[in-house]
């Protein structure tokens, strides 16, 4: 006689337990496969800081210095999405004619520089220059840097030059000019992950967005260049280095900290990067060129006072978690 074996099924409770375990396992697998946004923001900010440190080292001993270029997104210009090496060209030197100026008390004078035997190349080079200094034929520098635009040298407001504290160098045989040119976006140093970008609205120089120098916010300033000089200090901060410029788009000599806010793109789109602890600040000291990272201290507002408070915390160096 054949024995009968009753087939036992799963109870409802057992099915629910198994389903719950499988759902938990699936959720864990999804979480492991999807990068954590906060860690991605942090890693991207660290990569940028590393690029700045390497660039600062490259600037040492070079008269033209070195720099990085932050390029905004072509669709959402508030987001900086790629960082490039600034193609800093060697200084252009040439003989100066018609010097000294007829009236040495003027804050701006015409400068005739023969940078190359080819007039066409002269024009192309000089139109891309933004500052000039004068030196003897031996190469000894005899003046500070002055602003330069369209054949005119001017006192640099950014460094506080005025008729009371700056003078034009005296003319002499063999007087030369050395001109620095605007950089361009060179080798790609950092492409932001698709989840991360630099929030250019809250990035800028100094403590407030409406600073008189016009660089309190990098939003709507086009391609931004941050340069270091030949001893590693923060040099100029420039705007529209790849876009058409006007006479008002002059570089500034950063006397205050430069701030860049790295955030999740979704937070930037919702204008919540200041209120989120996912965001990371990168601060560049103007005197030493030292780059530091700090966690964003969430703010309850997005006004000037909130930004000033957030940048102050970034300057203090709030610990990363």
C-alpha cells in the first residue's frame, strides 16, 4: 500500500516574510549600485581642489603664472560643469614708442607697442592683452602692472592705483613693455558627474553678491578664469574669457577669498543648494593661494545675509562629514 504524503504550502505570513526579505535585498542592491550624491559632491570638490593645487605648483617661477577655467553649462548657465587648464600664454614683449606721456598726471595714456614685425599679428596679440608693465632693455622690471585695453594703459582700480600713489615710468632708450594675455580653456581637468555642478549663483569673490568689483556672483559672467602668479598667490579672477568682452569686463586682482559652491544639480535647479548639507564649499585664500574645503552649513534663506553667513562658515572651514 502506497503511503500518502500531504504537500504543505506556504502560509500567508511566510509569504509576506519572504517578500519583505526579497524587497529589502533588492533595495540594498539598488542602493549599492547608485552612487551616493553627497559623497559624489564631496569627491568632485576634492578633485577640483587637487587641480587648483597642481595648477598653483605649475605657476611657480613662470612670469605668466597658471590658472584654471570654469566653463558654464550651455543649457543652464548657472551651473559650472567643466574645469579646464587655463592656456596662459608667455608674456609678449615689445619696444615702446612715444614715451613718456605728454601729461604724466593722467590716469590713462596711449601705449604704442611693436610686439612683432607683422602688424596683423601685433593687432591680434594686443587686442587680447589685459595688463601691461614696463621694463628696461635688460629685462629689469621698472613698473607695477597697469590695466591695458585697446592700446591704452590705465591705473588698476583693482589694486588701488590712483594719481596719489602711482606714477608712470620715465621714458628711456630701449624701454619695453610686457603684456599678459587673456587665457583660454585648454586641457580638460575635470568634467562634473551628471549629478553635480558648481552653483555659480552662490560662487564668487568676497562676502556679498553685489560687491562693487562685479565678481560677487559668478552667475551670468560667462567663462571664469582663476589664475595664480609666479610665487603661487592668487592673481587675477577674470570673466568672459571665451565670450565677447566690453571695457567693463575687466579682470580683478582678488584681495578677498574666492568661493565655489559644489552642489547636487537637483538642488541647484530648485535653488536649495544653500539650505542643503550635501553642498561643499571650496575656498581659495588670496594671499597664499591655499585651497580648503568646508561643509555647507544649511541656511534657512537665500538672501544676501544667508549667503554671507554661509561663506563665513566656509572660510572658517566647517569640518567635512
